[in-house]
């Protein structure tokens, strides 16, 4: 195997190229944790072009010249994770936190962590290794950019500090951009309110045969409310320490850890990583600190706990939107529909009629910069499928002029039609949206003229339900939903009562989505069923997906 010089730090120019951004779109900033170089993986012999495994393990280099902290209990309580793969690298994550509900429990010094990537689950064939410093400024989290990997390949990884060794995680690189990909298998999930139930869905997700997991928002909930089977660890969170402890609570869950350890994840956020229904810099509720300070705390804790290939936050700003290309088969645009959006219109009350504000041409869902980036990417894309991995429902759910939810794209009809117009004008007919937020399974279509269901289908949407989070006012919604299915041709499926995730099998000819639902989140374990399956034929996307009988 050819080993490249690798130092565990992020080469932003290379990242920008692979993400299809202009190199200057990502400015490398000096920041602890990203630019502190881990040691070099040395070549055991002359570099060769064949892909035979070296027999000697790479040398991780000298231990950084900082003292090992005194640890009296396991610091790997939050497991390991990987994410944001490229064709030659992947981000590896862990956080040293012996006491994850009490600020982490680490000394205030930086701590040296050994990371290793191997070609086998027993970690006997290590292909890359190095040291990284875990800094107190980032809650002793680490983000290692493990480079020099082969494309389209499973790897295993782990971390070590002193006598403590983390669990072994499994991860996978992307195929190269020019690779011909016959099949891609993914799962998509969202909304994992810990207090609302057990992560029975993650127990099953960890056993799925998929290449990557997409997470579409509401990884934590900020609320202090108790739940039916387990309670949040504190009142509503505002400070950095409170957000960190909330992530500690969630990430201590072993089913969630198993799902992270089994696959690379590609994550985005929605509102509850900060606060319910916030929009850009506008809060939905009052808080004891000003909203942008709260957002800065929340974004920093998010960065610290996610295996993401992005710069750390700069105060209340964190650039999260990015794209991933799976050879010639699919490009995933991972969107941020929170940070740059306009405030929800019309007072944002469920069931209210449309108002003049909804016609405001300056309204934004993605913000001008992200929208331009997305349209540019879609316009240039050469892949068979283009996928929007995003937060809120795009399908029009208009009840004779009254709206279910002004927080979703229904509240931003000008921005939505602008996106659809771009697809229309450029004859782009290969876009699928994967959506979270509403704690319901849904399958919908967006027409060329969004409000005219006689116009051809331009985009298909799969809404992934929630891992645990319960649906709003479930009983009141039931009638409403039956009405929707019966009267709205653009709504093909809608179920607020079930929890779980979706599994998608993507080929050049067909997109298949299976809705995988657990029987219960109120028991620690549960069975799982496929409650419905849909197929979208690439040759006839303008007629939308069809439900298939796979019982
Ligand atoms: Fe949610
Ligand atoms: Ca949400």
C-alpha cells in the first residue's frame, strides 16, 4: 500500500477540492484541535504502486511532549464515531470524558491520544496511526482527519490513552469521483429525544447492511422536561457546560454508540440542537442569555460531539453545509436550513391561513450563499441522483389555504419555488429529498408548479420519522392526516404514530426506500418491521414513486 505523509491535520485546500468548493471558500484558521499535528505515519519501505498490505505497522511517531493525565476511570464513555468520508480519508471522533454528565471530568491540560486505523476488525493490520492532542477548549474532543486510505473500503479504528483503549469503530471511504457505482445503501434518521424513549431503533440500525448513515437533525433536545421512561439530566440548557452535559447524556447511550461505531455518519442539525423553532438569529422563546450567545454555546458543543469535516465555530457561526459524491451514482447535498433562514412568517401558528408575508421575495430558507452553492452544484452535477439531506418538509401540505407548519418549506414558498424553478429550467429530474423534523413517516412529491398537482413531479421526498421523538398533538393530527392522504395527491404516505428510520437502496435505475419502524420505544428492546416500501424509477421520476408490496 502506498502510504502518504499524513499528519492528522486537515488540508483545507484538498477538502475544498473534494467538496467541489473553490479553495478559498474554506479559509484555514488557526484553531486548537485542528492544526495541532499528530505524528507522521512513516513508510515501512519504498512506496510502491501496488496495493499489497505492508507487514510493518506505521510508526505513530513520538508521543507528544505533554504529560499523560492521571486517569482513574475509562475516558471513552461516549464511544467513538466517524464521518464525512472522502475517497482517501475520514474524520475519526472521540471525546475523553470520564464524567460526561459533570463537565467531562478531565484535568484542565491537553491530553495526547493515539489513533489507529486498520484493515481488519482485530486491529492487527494498522495502516495509519498518529497522536492527536485533546484540548480542554474543545472539551477534550478530537477530530482526526485520517488520510492516505484506499477508496470505497471498510476500515476499523480506535483510540488509546494510557492504559485505556476505546471501543473499535468501523468506517468506510467514498468511491472515487470517477468510479462507476452499481449500488449504494444508506440509512437516514432524525429526532432522537432521549427523554421520549429508548433507542430501540438504533439497536436495529446498527445491524443493517448500509454504507453510511445520514442524520437529519434534532440530535439532542434542549428541553428540561421529563419523559415517559427516562428524564433529561437537567433543566433547559443554555450554557456551554449545560449543552456539553446534554450531549454527554445522549452519547452515553449504548445503542446510539453502536450505530456510530458501525458506520460513518454524515450529520446535519435542525432546531433542537439549539432551541425549538429558532430561525437564524431569531429565538422562538425567551432565554436568560442573549440568543446569539446561546447559539454560540450550542454550536460549539455540537462541533465538539460530531464527526464533522468543518471548521470549528466562530462564535455563533458554524459552516455546516457540504456535499458528498459517491462516484457516478449520487451526490448528497447536506443542507443547513436553520442558521441562515428568515423568521417564520404569519406568526408561525399551526393551522393558520397564509398571510402576505409568505409572498415576500426576500424570504430565505437556506440563505443566499448556501442557495447559490446548492444550485451551482445541482447545475454541474454529473451523478445519476442528486440528494438533499435536509431538515424540514418540502412537500406542500396546504389545507385549503391553512398550513400545518410554517416552520417547514410551506412557510417559505418563494424560496421553495425558486429552487424548483431552477430544476425545471435546467431539466434536472433526479433530485430526492431526505427530510426529518416532523416525527412522522412521509412520502411526498413536489410538482413543477408546487401548488399545482397537475404539473409534473419535479422532486420526490422521503420523510424519515423519528428515532424516539413523539409527534405533536398526535390525536388531533390523526384526522388531519387521513384528510391529507385522501385529498392531496402530492402526499403518498403519512404516519405520525411510528418511530424508526429509513433504509434506501440506490442504483442507477431505481431508488428504493424502506420505512423501518420499531414496535416500541417505551421498552428497552423492540422488534422492527418494514411498514412500507417505495420505489422511484429513474426513467420516470416525473410520475413520482410507487408503493410496492414487499410484505
Ligand atoms: Fe424533532
Ligand atoms: Ca425540529
